[in-house]
């Protein structure tokens, strides 16, 4: 039944985008559409009977929450650009009743304080019925609308959404319920008719059906109160629903601990306390008085510094407050200053939100630290997967390409759902500028260009092609890859080496000699081995894709450019004295980055370079992010059995009380405590340790090369386009039993100590020394 409903909704979305709409974008009369504001929209409908289905399409600018008879049924729209403005398709039938029903929405515009990834045209709301029967709900002046004057912005934290000030003595209570009397509300003003993308001249919002599922919304208790000043706290609060009364003329401060980082909509339920001020502050971690964060579990002697929402109580019973946008927090500081009346906190909890990933992958081990690394890595990845991937949920919430390439690959190894990676590719492709390169992130309000990230985008295309296939989708995106490579071609000299690439050439938050704000060292001629090597890799990816699903001319062109650049790199950067590739032609500085990329692009001497990467501590070291590439290089150099010994930074994160991975390797002073680019072990436990990898586009062939190190028993399974791949390896009596299960229509090879064994679909096992 659920599958039939999902297919019905999907078909409705496609049909809706193929025919003209009759609904109008509506707004509050007289509102200029650009200032900060929170608005309510309502409409009554009478039904003779409960319908079997009642499908509608809904959108808003900036954001909405849609209710039917007081129940939340949808929120969005999923972020995108104005030319591809998303609408969600929702079946309201489960929430409708015979007789009078109220459909209502809260719409808010955070104006200049909206997140960097949130685009906007004009505050507005839209709802279109799927068929004539549902068009009774079409937005027009039959809807009523009002502004809630209780809200104002408290400013934003860096690029994320704004904090809220809500004076509940001025708010409109129970506005979404069927019993609320809205007869004094003005009729909504119609701005102009809504049209699907391509249905008009492109003015305003060009509507497209959202391709992503509704976000997960899961009830989540806050387990602990770590500190309290001003009042005693009853046992169980807030882990259990327990009333807490703050007397009149009292200032109370409570430090609550979720015990792990989360993204959630906090809800506070409280009564009485007329005029009391309530502050809810959120932080990833606390700060030491002398600077730095220290162990994230420690609270004594630390300072709370974080974003804030503030309320004023109206003194009535049963007040409830939930934030408009989710908040990211491990710690919540709840502060209350009462006036002449006591205030009772009746409950406080969160509602976790995120992309609704299932996690069909498993990794079997008795090692508790390895289990912890996988647990933390998956949490970090989940907190950075929403309506897009994000670099971090607390500060920026932006889909940067460098981060997203790693995150998408985590998805391939841990989820059967490819929609979020595909959505990311679409958004990045649409961000390309006229000279060919992409934005560094998408969607985004402002321009930021990181040319190396455009090259990682070509890597994202190749990854999707290898792990999930869809030749037609990839072929359609190759025009964008050609534009990127044309952009870089303008900065190649006659030898193929790049010179003076413009904009921000960020590679990694590395701190070695010659590095500056993530930019790698450049020689006197403006060239960089790292940028040349990354361009080489992009040419190799592009030639591979063009040769199979693109245009042969480009396959030959890029293969030729790659061959030339490979010779130039070897001549220009190879130091025979060090046995390594230098960062610049002057050969004064050396990094793990350049040499890892040299191995990954097939430059000579891989095995020897790999050994020096591990042994030479004078090399500029990769951060937690770029270790993703370092570790792949070491595996390619034949050193993969040492993978478990390369996890020092992740073990240090755990020792410092982190429940997600830090942005960089400076754990004590890192800005963000949650960057999914550090979750690469959630790839490599499967790709390196268990050895499972794609050996053909679409994962049609599998190549399994385990690197078990000191493990004597290990196994697991990962999703595959045809089902799942499962392996188990067990050492007994000096021999390994290797068990492998491949899905239907899938073949491959198993490689162990240089010997290759053929694999076929189904279960198979063999003994090896």
C-alpha cells in the first residue's frame, strides 16, 4: 500500500509539472515581501466523507510548515535555486475528516538573516490541488492570512539560520486548529499565477517537483541536566517528562546535555510566569576559560557560547514553543528570569530531523573502538545530510563540493538511496558560471569560487557513474565537465602545467610551509604540483567517461592532455634526492598531498613514495579531510594492511569526548565539531578493510581485495544496485575461509596475495593461505 501511494504521489508530481496550474502565489496584503516576518495562512473546506486520497502540491518562500486540522503534514520547500524552485507533493487524506477541515501553514522569511544556502524572491505561499477535486484548496484570495508580530530576528550564527525572539504576549495562539476563529483575518493577496518550470517567461519561481523524500522527524529526549543554578532540579528532569517550577523573582540557569550532537527542533512546554524571560541557547561544545574546547564531556570551569532563542511568557497555561528551523546542539543552556509569578516548565524535548537514510551496511567486529568510529562517522554523516549535504550543521549548512564528494561516497557504501548524491550533482551542475567553473557550493546566495572544487565535481560524476551507474544521467552532465576543463585550459602553459589559477585555490586546512588559508604552495611561475595533479586526475576521469558514454573526440582530447601533463609533472616536480614529488618546481617544500595525488593518478614509483609518505614526518601533513585521499593512495601503493594503524586522529577525537568528527585536525581549537568530510572510515572499512569496490560502471563488476591487517575475523555487507554484497573472512588453523555473496546479475574477482579468484552471483566460499 505504501509503495502504491508513493508511486501515485510521484506520478502526480510529474503530471503537475506538465500542465498549467490554477493556484496563485499568495501573501499578506501590503507586505513588501522582503522583510523579516512570520505569517499564518488558513482555509476551511467541508467534506461529505473522508477521501481515499487528497493530493496537493505545496511550496513557499522562504520556508513553510503545513498543517491539517492542527497536525504537521509537510515542511519545506527543499532548498534550491529560483529557476528550479521545489514543491512537495503530499497526500492530505489521512488527516482529513468528514465535515469541516482546516488546512493552515506557517510561512517565514528570515530576510537578510536567512541562511547563505536559502534563496528568496518574495515572501509567499502556494498550494495547488492535483486534480479538480483537490483544487478547492488552491491558493487565492479565498485563503486568509495574518502576520505574527511576536517574532523578530536575533541574528544568525555565521551562515546558518537566525535565532528567534518571540514575545508570547503578542503572538497568535492555536492558529492552526480547526476551532480557531479567523474571520477577522484579511483575505490573502494574490501575487501572480504559479507555473511549472518552462510554463512562463521565467519570472519569479520556476516550479519543479522535489526529488527527495520527506525528512525524518523522530521524538528525542534530552537525557541529562549537568548543572543548575538558582533552583533545585527534580530527579529525572529532563530525561523524563517532569515538571519544574521556577519561583517568582528568580533567575535560574540549567545546563542540559543531549550526550551527543544532534539536529533537532527543540520544544519547550511551560505555563504561567507572566512576563518571564526564557532563553534557550545551543552549543556543540563548551569552551575553556583560557581558550579552546578541551574534552567535550567536561562542563566544570567552562563557558557557554552559542546561538540563542528568547521567549517572553504570556502567563497562560499550556504554552508550547518549537523553533521554526532545527537547531544543532549537544548542550542547551536554559535560562529563566521570572517576574511576579512563578513559571512551570512542564516538558522539554527535541525532534530529530535529517535525510531519511536507511543504513543497510554492516561491519562485523568485536573491536569496540572500531565500532565507535563507525557509529560516530555515521552520526556525523547524518547530521550533514538534510535537503542537501552540508559542510556543517551548526555554522554554515552549505553544500561544498569538496565535502560533498566524500559524503556522497559514504552514501554509496552505507545506503541504497542515491537521490541525495544525484540532487547534489544537479545543483552543482546548475551553479556553473559563464566561464565554465562551478561555484564552490550550491545552492548559495553569494558567489564563492574554489576552482579545485570544480575538479572534485568531475570526480563526483565519475564516482556516481561507477557506484550507481545511469549512463544517460552522466552523459547529460559531461557538457558541464567540458566547461570546467575548458576553464582550466585557459591557465595551462604550453607544457600543460597550470599557472596562476584565479580565485581561492583551497586544497586542505594544512599548516605547512608555503600554505596559506588552505591554498597550497606556488612556485615563482605560479604553478603548483597539487593543482597540476588534481587537473591530471580530472582529465583521466573525463577521458574515461567520455570514452564510454560521451563523445570520442573529447575522450581522445583529454587522454592526450593527461599524457602531456603527466610527463610535465614528472619532469617538473620529481625530486630524485628525496624520492618524492615536490610542491613547486623549486622543490623547497614537500607534502603528503602532492605525493598522495601522484600515486592516485598513476605516477611512477608508487610503492616507494607510499612508504616515504608514512615514514617522513617533515612532509606537510594532511588534515582529517584530506586523509581520505592519503589513505586511498597508501592502499594503491600496496600498504593497505596498515589501515587500522592510520586512524590516530579519529581515536584522538574519541578520547576528547567528540560524538562527531571535527572540521580539522586541531581538535582543541577547531571551529566546527561536526564535519562529514572526516567520516571517510565509513567508506574505507568497507572499501579497504573488507576490500569491496566497484570494478565497472554501475557496480556491474565487483573487485574485492581485503586488507585485514591484524584482524582474524571480519565481515559485513553493503548495498548494491542489484541488492547487496556480503563478505565474511575467518582465520583458523593458518587458513582463511573467505565467504562472498554477490547479488543477481553481478560478477567479479577476489584478489588475495596476488592471486585472483573469479566470483559469480550468489554465495561462494573458498580457503586460502
